[in-house]
């Protein structure tokens, strides 16, 4: 039970699941004709850039990514 709880709150696992959820949501909206292809790409780029920025800033400051 402790392993399940730890995996739910593990930072790296959460990021992976969040990224997967964003892509799944964007794909669902694309299939439902609520997004077009260009908007889907913008969602993907914005999310990936948003996830990369804290790691980049941490690396520039000399901390762990």
C-alpha cells in the first residue's frame, strides 16, 4: 500500500502522467473537432516548454534538474 501511495506522489511520475493527460485531452478535443491541428501543436509545445523551463532555470543556477 505504501508503494502505491508513494508512486502517486512521486514528482517524476506525476509529470509523466500530467504530460500524458495533456496529450490525451488534446487528442480527444482534436477528434471531437474542438481543436484543429495547429491548435493541437500549440497545446503540445506550450506544455512541453512549460515543463522544461523549471529544469532549465535550475540548471542555469547550478542546481539539480
